[in-house]
C-alpha cells in the first residue's frame, strides 16, 4: 500500500520501509486505517490499523492515511512517542541532526510534549562495527534496514537483531538487556554462564575455517585488516558496501568514523557527481564545506547504481587533497655541462614554453601516454593533441597489461557500440558468464546488480576463474575452473552436448545471455578471440568491462594507436579524410602507432625522443622496472599530474591538472553511457584538455579544446563511424607452460581495496580491506608441507619474492593466487611477473615485524 500511496503523491511516514529492501513491518510507523470487501462485497474495516509497508493493495480496498483518519493519526503519534521513550534526544551532537527522518516525523506526526519522565535505557557507545562504521545503540529504532541491506543486497555477515523487550534501566548500562542491534556478545545472548569449552565452529563463505570460543573468533587470515566486531555466527563484519548502511539508517545510530562530529548537514554544500574509481559511473553526491570535501553519498540513479555505491566510491576521496598535491608548474633546469638539475617552481608561461620547445625539438618522435582515468573531454584532447600537434599515432591510454589482440578487439567490438549491454541486462539475463572478471573486486556495483538478479531467481552466474571467490559464492555462481592461460580452451569447450558442467553451461548460453570479459584477458593469447567465437556460436551478447573510469571513454575518444574518435580505424583512408576535415589539418598519420609497451621500449632504445604522460603510474604497468627505466632514459618528459609521483621525479616539465572534484566533465561507463558531472569545488586548477589546448597554442597549433563546450561541439559534429569496422582479432591460444616441481602458475587480480594511490589518506577505509593472503590448492599446499595460516613465499624469475599467509582453497593444483597490489604484495614490481607466469613456491616463516605490519 505504501508504494501505491507514493504513486498517488500521498506521503506516509515510515522508518523501516525502503523501496529496494523487502518489507518487514518492524517500526510500525506507517500504520493506516484499512477497510476491505468481505465475501459478500461489503466493505468492512479491519479491527486495528495495518502497516502499509507489508499489506498488499487489493481491489476494492479503502485506505485512510493520517490525513483523513483520526485512528491512523493517533496510531502514528503513539508509535513516535514509543520510539522516543528511550531515544537520547541528542540532536545537537548527532551527525544525523538536520537530515533525520526521526526529527522530521517527530515534528509532523508526533506529540508536542513527552509523557515519559523515567530513566532512559542506555548503552555503552559507540560500538566499532568496523574501522569505518560506528554504532550508537541508544539512537537505534530497530528498523533493521542495516541488517536487511547486508543480508539482501550485499550478502555480507553483519551484526544482528538480538535480545527481547525493552530492558530495564540501570545507572551506566541497562540492567536486563533489551532488544538491540548488536555484536556477538555472550551477555546479550544469555551465554554469560556458558562453559569456555563450548565452542562455535564453522567456516567462512570462502572456506576459511573459524574456531570462535565464546563468540570471539581466532585471527582470520583472510579477514579485514582492521578490527571488526563479530556477528551472530562469530564472523567479523567486513564488507565492500558497508557505507550504505550509514546512508539508509533513518536515525543517527550508524555513523562514519571519518566524518563523525566534523560538520552539520545544513552547513554542507551538495553537488552531484560521478565516482571516479571504476568503470561503473556510479552517481554520487559530493558534500563540501569551505572548499573541503567532507563526505560523499550515493546518488539515486535507478539505471546504474540505484541507491548503492561501494565503500571505495564513498570514502576514498581524500587523495584529491593530499599534501603532495601539485599546485604550480615545475621545470627542471639543465646545467652547462648537460646534467639534469632539480625541479623548481615556475610560472605557467615559462612551463608551457619549455614544454613546447622540448616537444618541438623532438621533431615528431614523441609518444603520448594519457592513462586510463580520464574524462571523455580529456581523452579527446590527448587524442587530438597527438595527431594534430605532434603528428603521431603513438598514443595509448592503457596504463596496464595490454596486447595487440585487445586493441583489435576494442576496435572491432567495443568502439562505437554504446549501450549494447546495460546494467538492466545483467540483472535480467538468464545466464551471465564471467571470463577473467571478478565482479566484487573489479566491478563494485556490477556485483550488486548481479546479486539482485540472482536473489530474484532470474540470473544464473557462471565464472571461468581459478577458484570460487567469496563474491562468487554469494552469487551462487557455477565455477568453470581454469588455470591462468587456459581460458581460451575452456571457452572453446562450451559447446552443446559437452559433458559435465561445460555442457550445462553451454545449454544456458543463448541470445538473451551475456558474456562478460574483463581487462585481464588482454594478456591471455587467444582469449578475446575465443570470446568472440563463443558469442557468435551461441548468439550471446558480449561485453567488455574494464576497471578504470576512463577506459571506455578513451576507446570512444581515440586514445589508441590504431583508433580515431568514434571508432574510426586509423588504417581507413576515408576515416582519416573525415577526421582531417573536422580537425582542419591537411592530413593525418596513416600508420597505426605504438602501444604503451612499444613506446616505453622505444624510449629506452632512443627511437622516441620525448613522452607526454598524463597520470600514469609505472607500478600499474606489466614491468614497472622497465617503465621507470624508459621514463628516465627518454630525452624529454612532460607530465600532467594531480599529485607528485614517481613520474614527477623524472619529468622535465610538470603541469598540474585538476582532480575530478575541481572540474566539470563526462565519464563514459562500461555500458557506453555518458555520465556528466559538474564542478564541485572552486579552483584555479585546469583540466587536462585546457592545459593541452594552452600547450598546443604555444606550439603554434589551434587545438580547440579550451572549454568543455568546445569539446562537446566537436564530438557532436563528428558523431559515430558508419564505415567498416576494424577486423576481428584472430589469435591462436598459446600452449600452457609446463610446471615443474616447486613451481606454480601465477593467478592475480586487483582487490577493490588495496594499495592504490587513489585510496591514500583514508586510514579508516584501509582497515576494512581484506588482509593479503596467498591461495593454493590442498594438493599444492601438501606438497610444500603447509596448511592454512602458514607462510608461503612466492619467487619470480627476477629474484623478487612475496611472502604471505596461505589459505588453502579449492582450485586447480599447480596454481597460486596473489593480490596484485596489496600491502606486501606488489606482484608486478616485486616479482616482475603477471598472471600466467611461472613462479617458485616454498615454505617460509613470517617474522614478528612482518606479522605486525
């Protein structure tokens, strides 16, 4: 009934009701007077008011709300009075004060005075549910939104509703416990007299064993980094989506540890935004005060993220205002003897002149590495700057492992194919096959939309992966085991009539199914080719979902060596003529350029004399050591950055640019959906497209990208490519490498919360990250004489090593998994290896210092 009333524009007060959660009728605030037809058709009133959030509207029903019924109005007044009996009424110090539904409804649907004059029930507070979430039980109205979200939406363990009744008041703590949202507390659960020998035994969703005596679990090698309370199963609360419970809490019971007591809601200025951490383009709200962002909330966008965002999108914004933020240009002087001097502050005019002179001296031997986190406008400016100002196709935004096969796949299947698959399609498809893609770690909101479809019984998830992660377990996914490098073999084996799980999976793939490939498949020879074959064979829709926010925009804007804006192939003469006319230049370079790896190699060998780098982190590249060597060896290096980095130390000219919060722009999410956002903070910093326009002007070239409006006008004029698409890749699968004794094939991917630089400055969020662990099968572990919790050392071919606690996991023998960039596990920089490489395994002992870290 409450939904029907909303459609008619009638507001019914409520606390527990939420349109994206199942009805529970916990708070009773939405009571209304109801009359329904009996068997003879006579409309008779129900004996008492009904909860409108749990009562289904039926034909002939007559409903009277608080507007037209004294009975409903009195009932709602009574519920408000009851909720306020033990409420602390600490509105002046509560974080929710000013945006609190309880405040609002106490005024609109409550009594003007209180009849309660006894001692209120109190609790010790706050409880640290995790390093990020604090609970004040005094304020809780037992609506259960938090527990329902964790159970229905995220699927994570959470503190639960415990105890019964109202309890009895005491002096500092209530005497007899009352009903409360709480942690796994033996006293609350009447376990105070239990014998210590009574032990709760169970397992984590990912198979990690638990041995929790009296409700306190042993150290979980795969649990959160920071301290976390335990739920009624004894498991610590660790969720990538925990911040959503703060936002949907209708009172101030759940608060953010970082934001707590920092501001009042009515002191904040709110600006809509788009999250910059992944390719989903989730809608957010940026709340700032006096030029400082204090918090971010989820925006309401039913087509994309609904009302949910990941904790990374919500909390990881401090990086934009770190002390190493670049605010003025820097130039490096050269001594008379030719040696490089130190970077010094310079004016914009001097820095642009120095950059223009250096690039002009390179005489066309310049490469452009923009990185994968750009807005559409910035990516377009880099693509145009490379072709028009530098006369080269040596431009590539893929600051990660990549391949020529992937570039051909993007040009053939992705560029210009906007909205071929959407979030709604993932939620409603009968089957979704994930290939080299971990939805919770690499997808964020994608995981929530998939889980919504799974819970409604519409979606069957299948995954080609080395093991079933905790996220896949919560999706009830069917695992199609594949060691790294064997994914093409598995995809080709998905044919009707095949034996076992492969045949069952093939039977599910049809025209309505969706095949998702992740960016990790770029380095598996033949994987993307096999995915195209699978889509053609089954009729399933194929979609590519990258990790970074600017990847899809870069494809559409043409920041690839063989692709011009709009999906136009560089090798197509008609496409070059169209672009030359649009950009008002005589001609464009016809030969496809070098990719990122080739440009770095060319910089080392002297084939490139200069590089223009935009926000690139060498640690993200397949070989960070070689990348750093290339940046050091190149004759002239120009860097456009927000914060000082490893590139800054090597650059000849550093041009500071604005972070997303200080500029307007547009992200293009993995669907191809445009996600525009306005500028939130007033700033003198310039966006990349404006800096490149000024730099081109100093080089005597009119770029025409000074404003967002100019860029949009050009993009609208260009439109999409209506000519022949680039040819599909045709790469054969590679023979899996032989694994010797004491060796294994490396599997790895980025976890959602890791050691990335865009999470710097948020120590509370860092505590909710998963503790870095190594994973191997029982057979592999037994061969090393190891068990879960023992230390495993993984060594690369270059001599580097990573030592982490082992978690024995059901997965193929001869495979070891490590997090790509977690604290203590920088796989590429330390091992000099990536997924599919052969590494050596051995038992190790973790020192006390390493364990403390």
